[in-house]
C-alpha cells in the first residue's frame, strides 16, 4: 500500500459519489477504521465575474449575485467514514470555538458590568474588553476548522461536477478511485 504524495488530489464524479450506496470503511485522512458515518454538503464555488467599474449599480450587482447563486452546485455526501481520531479532532475544534465564543462574550459582559459597578471608566477595563473581542474574532476560525469538508479534505470543482479529494489515504482512495 503506497503512501500518497502530499498535495495529491483525486477527482471523482460528484453525482456518482452522492449516489454511491457504499462508502469506504476507512477514513480519508488516516486510513483508520470508521467509527462514525457523517453526511454533509459540499458547495461548489463558481468563479465570480469581475465587476466592471462602468457597469456597477445595485441592480447589476444583484443580478450578478443571483446568477452566481444559480451556478452553485451542492453535492450531498452521505455515510462518509470518520475514524476515532477524526471524531476527536472535530470535537476539539468545536469545543474550542465554543470556549472562544462564549469566553469572549463573557469577558465583554464582565467589562461592561465592572464599568457599571465602578461607576467610572478605568483604563484596566480595556483589557477584558479587547481580549473578549479578540476571542470573539477567533471563534469562527476554530468553528471553520471543525467543518467536515475541511476535516476530510474534500471540496468540489468550481463547476460542482467533481469532488476533489486532497491527500486521501490509500485505504480510502482505493475504494473510490480506480
Ligand atoms: Zn481519521
């Protein structure tokens, strides 16, 4: 069983993948046995046309967005295998995003409450406020890392016709790619 070169991508037909009754029994990242099956949507990102400076008004912008939206293709993936390590990674990123999000909110509220209790603006109150805002800014990044598409290394081609697997483990790849 050969090791896939880092950065190697494999394209499989999106419709074929979505309709597949049976997915591999090993995860795409580590090639370890699946402990959980997940379903998720892969959304294609059609290229956006450059807005021309002459022709920019609300109506054409709206029309362009609507056109872009109509070209987005969703591939519904089912029964995708996750190993124990994948499940743990996903759980950790989710937990971190929650800690950052609620922690940030808590610090901001704390700063506001302290300001009210003290009845005057104290420079030190800027610390929980700034840290709180920074945590709030960081939270969505952690949340994005918990996303399944990112976790398993799958995305669709720009037109949505293909699902592209990045660095799939041979144990996973060899079932789908021939
Ligand atoms: Zn895994």
